[in-house]
């Protein structure tokens, strides 16, 4: 046991020393290393204050966010102020100095003693990640929106933590069913807890166009006017999209907007007759068929349209990526598809952004700046491995592991099953670093959990399919592979139940998990 407690000790290995402090063993994603300080605890009390790196607005924002999380349940004031030269007693300190170099750009060190909790990181991203860990060191009732009795105690420990992969994403399809701003914000809050740092928004598909584009206004006003099953649909104004982007940024999450093309474009074709090869606008569609629509590859106006949309979207999007879709273009010939991708990649580059696309785009010879997002159900793809060998990074979303819209089992009331059923153990049971042949860990940017919404209407629907599986994917994206252990994971996951209950998350109580 002593040998296990050296460098690289993981929470999964911390028995029996940590037996008295189960919170240290319940963190999801499991940290790189957790060293308990036996018998030590920090009492969070009415006089506790939060101090943040002096003069740093980003550190102060993390402090304000953490105070906002902790105030409703504790009922404490938790004032936030600039940190003095040395960490005062009775304080939580968020500092941008003194972190070990190993934490990198996104990691942190958390040291809790009887008198203080000090999180050190190189960046505000790292402080934010450390703040998420701190939340999980408190009882689940800390997540309640109403005052709770406490007491609030943080176990003594030194935690060193940083991600395995830089990118940990979730995708929400707001095209098949429109999801309003408040729903997206709620999901962002839920995702941030598990150190997810990218939200991919699927903004346009056959059934709806969900973002205002000033140069092509009917895309939103007409193309956004319905959704799967009929219903009013909807779209984000530019101000609403910016509100989402800013809210995500305050949760240290980057928004990646997707306009799917050259297929999945019926809503656009219905809005503008001139985008159709025959000049005739089709009707709006509310069914769930795929592979029937295509932009007109031979028309110049197609590329004017694409350039206009990408330019306006890029101007609204501070993150480095634009997602161009590219999947299931069954109504586009192979030659036309390659022509289209070859013309559109430079249009993305002209906006100053880098292109991401579903891995179908790797049928074309991609520049190393382009990212294929693998969504297949096999473990090899010639285009993706060729792109990786030429220097592209890959995002992994294998449909039979990472798709949040797949049912858990045959009795799951919503969801699809074309890629199979995905129980929690299936969602957890794969190694992103070795999953795709010809795509070594060094070529993987990270993991993303897509949630397609053909059957997903309400926030409760989103939560039922995302939780607990998105937490499993978050751990695959963050934690070292050496920690991977289903038996330990299911226990950590079960310990999240009181948090999710306090947050009114409608999670699926999988029989595979020992829920607290
Ligand atoms: C396939 S995965 C699609 C989507 C569907 C999804 C349903 C991918 C890139 N395309 O159009 O919504 O299956 O699971």
C-alpha cells in the first residue's frame, strides 16, 4: 500500500487511508493524484471568505462564480476580494502563482488544510477546474438552491490534477428540436461540473435553421419556423447566441457552432429557392429522414451563401473552430462532395477559424488544420487515419459509445438505437487513446458526447439521456488511463446522485450503478 501512495497515486487506490474521507474518493473525473491529510478538515463557516489573485479579473470571475455556487445552500455571505500576499486563515484562495508546472494550461493544485483551501493554477481555466473539484469535496446538499443545515467540511488533502486531452466536448442538436437559451444555459452549468470545456451547437439541419443570419434573413424566420413533429421551432437572434457564448465562457466552455452541409440543408433550401439546382424551394420538413437534401454544388451562389453564413457566424464566435458538418451527404455525388469540401475549407480559413467536420470530410485530403470528428461504429476509418498521419487532430465520438441519443436498453422511453444500446458501462468502456487504428493518443484532441434530438424535447429529456453517461465520457477525456477501473468508477458515479438530486437533474438510475 505504501508503494501505491507515491507519485501517480489515484483516488481509486486510496483505500484504506482515505476511508474516513469518502469525498476524496468520489471525485468525477478522478484526479491525477489525491493525497489525503488524515484527520484534517477545513470548516466552511459563516465567516469564510474567498480571495482571488490580486489584480486578475479572470481569477476574480472564478471566485464570484464559486461564491455563486456556494451561497444559496450554505446561506453564507462568502465575500470575494483580492488575495493579500499570504493566504489568510478561514479562506478559500484562487491563485495564479505557485502551481507545479505539471498542471499545464488547464490543471490545478488544490491544498486543503484546517485553515484554508488554496487552489493554484497557471490560468483561470485551471482555477475553474479546481473550483469544480472543491464543490465535489463538499456534501451533495451544497448543490441545493435553498439553504441547508450543513455542516460544511472539506477534507484535508493535496490534489494534483490536469487533463489527459485538451478537448472535452458535448454536442447539442438544437435543429431537430429547438432548445431555448435557458435550456442551453442549464446544460452548460451541468456540463461544467465535469470539466467539459466545449459545447458544439448543431445549429442547422433539414428540419430547422436556428441562427439569425442578416444577409440571408429567411433562413431563421422561415427555415427556423418548425421542427421534428411540427411545432413552432425557433431560432437564436444574434444577441441570444452571444448570450450563450458569453455564458459558456463564464463556465470556461468554448462554443463550436455547426452549420451542416452540403447535406442536412432542407431548411435552407426551403428558405431560398435560388439555392436549389432546379430553382424550386422544397417544403419545410418535420420528419426524421436523412440523406435527401443537398446544396447545389455547381452554382456560384452556393459559395456566396456559405461564405456569408460562415463570416457572420465567425464574427459572433470567439472560439477557434467552425464546424461544417459534412455527414450523410447521400444526395450529393462523391465527386460533388469532394468539390464542395475543397471549396468550403478555404472559406472557413478566410474567417480566421479552423474547420471541424464529421469524419466524412476526411474522404477529401484535409489540411492539418482541419479536424475530423469520428462518429462511426467501427474502430478504423481510412480517411481519418490518413488525416491523422498528415497531422490533423481527431475528435472521438464513436456512435456506439459516445452518442447520448442512443437508448440505454430496450425499455428506455426516448432515444434511438441504430448504433445499439449504450449502458453506462458501455459508455465508459473504451480507451480514446487507442480506439481508432492509425489514430494514436497524440493525434486525439479529445472526446465529445453528441446529443441528437429527434426524440428529445425538454430539459428533462436532455438530462435523462446525458446523465450519467456524459460524466463517464468526461472522465475518459480528463483522467489518466491508468485510473480506468469500472468498479471504482461506478462507485464514484453513484456518489454523484445526491448532487444531481439537489440540482433537480432528471438522471437515469442505471441498475449498473450503486447510487448513494
Ligand atoms: C446520424 S451522426 C446523424 C444525425 C442523426 C443521428 C441520430 C451524424 C453525423 N449524423 O443526422 O441525428 O445519426 O443518432
